[in-house]
C-alpha cells in the first residue's frame, strides 16, 4: 500500500473522501492511495491513470456548472440561502418556488457578479437568487424558467433549527426498557416474539414499572424465505417491516374465516409454538409456519371496507411498496440474491420486471398486504402502550444500512455505492475493525434524488413511534467505506452533508412528534456531538464506556440530552459483564489484540473502579452480589441529568449471554439467543412479567421515587 500523491489527495478531499484520520488510540493514520482510488471509483470518478486523476481534478468545478440548479437545497427556518443558477450567458431566467401546500411564490434575484465560463463548448453564466426567510417547514420545489429551455427544478427542504423534545420530556426524566422483540417469546408466540408480545411488554412496563418508553431492535424486513438473516441490523430493506413480527390471530379477518381454515391455522400455530422451547431462535421454521398461516388469511379476501383501506395504503406508499413486494415475489422464484437473477430482472424498471408484475399480481399483492397488516399492528401496539401510561411508547431503531443482495440494494441501486462495504475502523469494541457488508449511500446521488429514499425510509420508521434511535448516527456525518477485498482497517471515511441528513431527520421526527436518539459510540468527531446537541438530538452514554481522568464519569458529568444505560446489545448483559464473559468470548473468537490476562486485568480493574464509585455514593458495591450491584449501577445513572434512562430486559432476569458479538458472523449465534435467567433456564414473557426483581430495579429510577 502506498501513500496518495498530492493530486490524488486533493481530488479525494473535493469529493469528501478522507486521506488521513486519527484512530481510537490517537494515532494519526494515512489512508493508502489504493483505498482512496477504489472509493473515488465507486463515486463515479475516473482515476484509472495519472492523467485521468489530473483531468478529474481540473474538472471538479464542472459538476455544479453543468446543472441549471443545485439538485437539493437544505435550509433551516429563517435562513435565506443564495442559489446559483447556471444558464447560457445572457439568457433570461426567473425562479418560482412551489410550496408543499400548493402555494407559489416568486424568488428574488440578487446582485452578485460571477464571470461566465465555457462549459462543454457553451459560454455559461451564473445568476444568483435568494430564497425568502419565511418559508414554512417542509418539502418544496424550486423551478427555474430559462429562456429557450425546458424548466429545471430542485428540491428545497426547510428544516427546524432544533428538534423540540416531546411533551413531558423537556421537564422530567423518563425511564424505559430496551428489548430485542424476537426474544420475547410467550405461550402464543410462533417461536419468535412478535408485536402482540411487544404490546404485552409495553403495557406491563407502563402499568407495573412506571416506564414511559420501550426501545426495540430494528424491525426492518429480512428475506421473504429461508434462510432468513438473523441480524436485525442487516435487513433487506429499512423502509418496510419484517412480517415475522405479525400476530396472525390479531388480524381482523381471522375471526370470519371458515372453521376448517381456522383449524388449519391453529395446527400451524401449535407446530410453531413448540419452537418456544428451543435453545436457539429458529426464524426459518417460525416463518415457514407463520407464512403458511398468513397465506390462508390472505387467500380468504377482504370485506369491501377493508379492501378500500388496503387500496388506500398501497396508494400512499406508492412505487416503493410495489418495488419491495415485487422483489419479494421475484425472490420466491429466483432466490434472494438479485445479483444472481437473470440480467433483465436486475433492475426494477426493466420491461421484464413489468411483465412479471403483470403476470403475478396475487403474489405481489400478498407481500404488499403483509405490510398493510404490519402498519395496523404497529399502530395498535403504540396505541396500547400509550393508553397504559407510556408518554413516548415504542422507540424504533434504524439500522446503518441494508443487505447487499436485498430489496433496497435492488430497488435503490442507483443511490448506493458499488464495490464498497460499510463498517468501522478498529476501536474498543473490536480491535481489528468491523465490516458490516452493507453498501453505503452515495452522497451525490442522494442529493440528486432530493433525498427521497432517505425521507421515505424515515417516514415509515417514525410512523406510530414515540422516537427513533439511529444506529451509528456518526454515519450521517462520515461513514467508514471499505473497498471490497480489503481489510476493515484499510478503509477510509467518506463525508456526508450532515446539515441535510440531520436536518431531514429533525424535520420528519418533529412531524411525527418523536424524540431522536443518536448512537454516538466509538470513534466520534468532537464537533458531531456539539452539532447533535444544537439540533436537539440525544446522544448515547453507556456506563462502562464513560470515563474521565481514569475514573468512572460522575453522574453529574453525564449529558442531559442522552439515553444513559448500563449496557448495550453489543455487550453481555450486566451479570455476564461482571464475570468478564465479553473478554473470554473475544479471546475464543480471536478478536483480542492484547494477551488474555492483560485484557482481563484491565476489565476487572475497570469494574473495581466502578464499584468504588458506587461506594462513594452510598450504593451497593459488591460485584459478587449481582442483583444488588446491577440495581446500584442503574441508581448511579439515575443520579445524572440524563433525559432517558434505559434498562435492558436481560438485566431484569439475570441473563448472562451476549446477544451479539461485533465483528462476527457465523462464529457466534448472534441475534439467535432467547432470554435465559441466572441459572441458564429459558425465560418466557410470562416468567418475566411475573418476576419481582424488575420492579425492585426499575421503580426507584423514576423521578420522585
């Protein structure tokens, strides 16, 4: 690997590609020329030779001058941005803004002299217009009417200066639960926890524990058939939901089915419920039974009233839903890796795909129907949570990206970078780096598309939600791109327009009345946390990772705008952490860069320091008394100013096994472990809600208790 020369480095910087960075241990690292060249190629930049690099650098300015308008303009309320408009020199131009509500207003030109340039053989001038400062929040279109040419347009997004906290959260702290829904197996589950189980957890948490919210794993859709990806953070799409989480018996049409059909569903349910005793969560077997039951319900049809509601949903969701449902139906025929399909089917807009849609309306309709039923059950879950007393209700989780061979990679192919994987550089989580096998957004294409794929994804996740947790929110500022074939440590950062991405996130969350939590762990640019605070976005603080001057961070030092918790899904539950289960596991999987004894000593020393900090606050401080110590850790956090205090469901029952080990795939049963108690025995949702310790742990954390 070689260092980049100055010309390549300048070109990279113009495209937001980092040529150096500081790692988690403070070491300055130069990115190799090979990595930079691969990333630039994925961005559509010609770097095939030294002459091509020089030519690409000289033509950087042409990117904007070849366009009449910038593709997207993002502003905050009250801003008056200047908009450059490129037209043939001397041509007349006027701008008109079409607001979201249908109103139209003229846009004022300002005096700003810019010398004309020759662009592709045409002398081109630049006029400057100023957008008014009283534009309403929302999505608008800016039209440029140029003499002798077709009108051009740009998307204009006006975002809030700051996302205001939902009612109640501004003046008090809220305590909530953090759950992996698929772990919440109950007597009626099909081997996997579902939305009815989530509703039971939420209503119990509200009524018995005084919780105001429940944070869940990403519920994004996985493959439509086996084998189903286990990781909720590697979905096939982030816009739509996994029908594995449906409760078949809660679908209204089930009550009207003929007796023989209901008997068939009951038999399928009985077979699937036997999976609840499995030592691992078997998504494939659960989905096989559930899909068969759902197909029986779908085949029975809808009443006229319900059919109109279903049709309305399909119309609202538009082409995105049709594309997703088409991918599902195609994957039933050709497998779930669209890159292995016949070439004519590898684009959603091909004539062959259109022909497939015309030939398979029932199959495609089934997958669209599933999403409509999911919308209904998600809405019911949120309604029940709030009726039980939760102020926020369900807080959803947004994964970083999608599966490279999945529905979004097929339907949104033009917006994603090819030949690249998303990941993380070496850090304290994983000292050899991480590759998440996900194609990243192309920042340039997002802008050209008016951020529509991003917007539609956010709107779906935020629908019927009290909040959203954005996994690896730093990826909205810069994202670690790894050229395929290279090690995670050989990647580099690609910078995004965080003003646009964060602003749109705030806009859609404000419209939904939701709180936004950014998972800002790992290697983070200092300004990013300041920017999040400025925009009203909460950060994430994990007790084990919060240190100051070699000591556990005092409660008074925690951020107010944060979700504070003792643990996270990337660590073992606290009982396991106290036994150094995370160190032992990383050793077994070859993920340590230091000797086992050194790592164990360092982690034990950290636990001992935390115990002393608890003792100084008059809290239980003996780690061998696990329940008392776990409760004391949470009470330590409750002394902070943190707006949200989260309690992991596994900590309520003394579970010890990590649900996920970052940096692994098949080496560990990630996302497949059911809940177990301190003795290793399986714990059902009924067991959890009947236990005494959850009340002892959670109730003292509420303000005033």
